[in-house]
C-alpha cells in the first residue's frame, strides 16, 4: 500500500478529515472536495493517476469515466448507481462498498442518531423528554435512534413491515404498528429511516416528517410538504473527526488482501 496514490472525493467534512488521517499514516493523498464530476476532477485524475479512490456515502453527481483510470484501480464507495459500478468493473477496476461493513454501518448509525438529536433541537426548539416520536423502519438507524431517544425520555411508536423488526422493537419495550399501505400517523413527529419513496402526504397535512434516509427521501414522487425535511450526512456534519476515523479504519481494513 506504500505505493498507492489515494484520491478522496466529496464535500462531506469527514472526507477532508479522513484525508488528514491517511496523511498521518504516511499515505500519498489528494482530495476533491466536491460531490460532482467536474473538469477539475477529471484533470486531477489525469495528473495524479490515483490507484485508490474513496467516494462519498451519497455518491457523486455525474459519471466517472472508467477509462481514465489504470486497470485495477480500487474504488471504495457508498451509494453508487449500478450503471457506474458496472462500467468500472467492465474496465477491470475493483469496486467495494464500505456500507457492506457491519462495524462501519452500526457506528455510522449511532452518529446519525446523535446528530439527529442536535438537528431536532435546532429545528423545532422542542425537548425530547415526554415527546412522542413515530419511527418508520427499525433497521440499524431506526434501532440506534430508538435507543438514543428513549434514553432521553421520549415516547416511541415503531412502524415496520418486517415481522422480525416489529418483534425486536416490541421485545425492547416499544409500541409497534404494522407499516401497511393505509397506515395513519398521529399528529406530531414522524422520523423516516426507510430508503425508499413510500410516503404519500397531502400539502395540508401538518405531520412533521424528519427524513434520515438517503436521497431522494421517503415522499412519493410529486408529493411535497412544508413540514418535511431531509437530513443527510449528519455524522460528517456534526462529528467529522469521529465519522472520519470510522471511515478511515474501515477502508484500511478493506484494503488488507487487495494490495
């Protein structure tokens, strides 16, 4: 790995911090602190000929030209379009998602939950204690969110389709309800953790929807609400050093056996 040339891409603060951590380990590192493919990025790739690329969790806008890279370039990705992944692999590159690493995903989920608390306070000026939250989904982020909120005295109702998730949430002491197509939410706060466009909402609906899933969020196409907000990249936004350490450690673990 000593001859590796790294290029870290993305505007998330954890990317810049991750680059700093890599440099402290003696790695050859360059950064492109934007979430899109630009002429500047293309020129940088052509100049430094990176062997290892780190892409941001939410991905980049635009397509990377797979022919720009030397054969065997290693890509560490978050969310990546299948067409981009296929093009890179067709040219003989290696694509690995750090989102498949359980340690990274769980640690990132906890930082997301803690970051949400700060966002909630700033956005609503409402205390968490004794406030009722409805959580859609009980995957990793949903579980960490329930843990953090309940520890602060919140009242929770968990909505999920999976019987396993409903059973786990119920066993942990939370009220549970099936997330059926005709589900009705109580007035107040709904936190979405499901990465799909499943929620139908009317413009006059005052349900406060706080979305922690990836783009484009949970609203069905064409739906909008003045009470809807999408919160992306909370770990990098609020805890860049800790988030970067998780990312750097994960990528270096993934590197073992690839050099």
